[in-house]
C-alpha cells in the first residue's frame, strides 16, 4: 500500500507499471486518473490541503478498500498546489485476484477521496477565482458503499 | 491553549491559516461561539456551520464533540478531493 501527497507531477505509465510488477498474485489491476478538465475558460487550478491530516485520511480510506475487497495492493497519488488544465491531479490503482474487486475498490476509493480527503480546489478563470463547491451527489455517492 | 486551523474560504474570510487560542469552551460549538464574539470576520466565516466541517486532531468530528484533551481543531468547507 502506498500513498503519496505531492506537488510534483507523476509518470502515470511508470507508476502503473511498477505497481503491477509489485502486485504478485494479482489477476487484475485497475487504474483511474483524474485530470484538470479544461472547460469553461479554466486557466488553472490551485489545490489546497491539510498536511497534518491528508496522508492519514487517505491511508485509512485505502486500508478500508484493501480489507473489504481483499486487494493484493493499492496505490493513491494525489497532487496539491498549482495545476494547469490537462494536467493529472491524482491517480488510484488497485490490484486484486479478479477484476470485479479491483474495479469496485477503485470506485470506492474515488468516491471517498472526493469527500473525505482534505483537499479544496480553487479554479481560476479570466473573470477571477472561485472555490469549487462540494456537490450533494458527492455525499450521496458514499451511501452506495 | 489549542491550535486552530482554517482552510480554503474559511481561511480567506478569517484572514489567517492558523492561530493559538485560549479557550474555556467545552465543545466545538462553544469554541465557534467564542470566536464569533471576537470579530465580524469570524462571525462571517461561521455564519452557516452546516456549510462547514471540523476535524479534531486530524480526525473528522461533529460540532457537538467535546474539546477536552484536543490539541488541534481545524475548520474547513466540505472537501473536494479526487
């Protein structure tokens, strides 16, 4: 299990390759990547986080996923700081004996990271800056688990 | 003394990221009340606590949670990770 909270970009291909190589016994690896959506005249995004809490909160979410879906391994990388449209924000990878568990665990991780990991996004547009508001649907998404 | 941290628009409205606070409050809600009584910028940040979340020693908690033994309180809007 690895969690990395970092400002630097990461190499998606290299991360998935090394995660897969290390997941001995897995029959399925699923990865998800979040990207800064270049819509509505977005010029950039600033991601703030709570350094004392972020790593611990993600570790706890990942440990829950590993335990519930009997994952061989799990990985979460989440960036903070200034990001440009099209840049990768974060990724998760899950390894399991079968694909159903790997897909379910990845979706669970995404739902929980969205509303339980202490990150806040601020968008910049030509007209100014604004904080991204959490959606009710994000909170509702947790209920299915 | 307790460390109080603010993030995102809560930090912007209050105008600082963290401070040490001397408090006699028994609960988070009591602390919020004390802060709001200080200055308008606190009252503005805490105007609608249903729009806020709180963490005690880096764990999510409720506004009626006790403060006894807590070293760090953080206030922030609902998280937008992922």
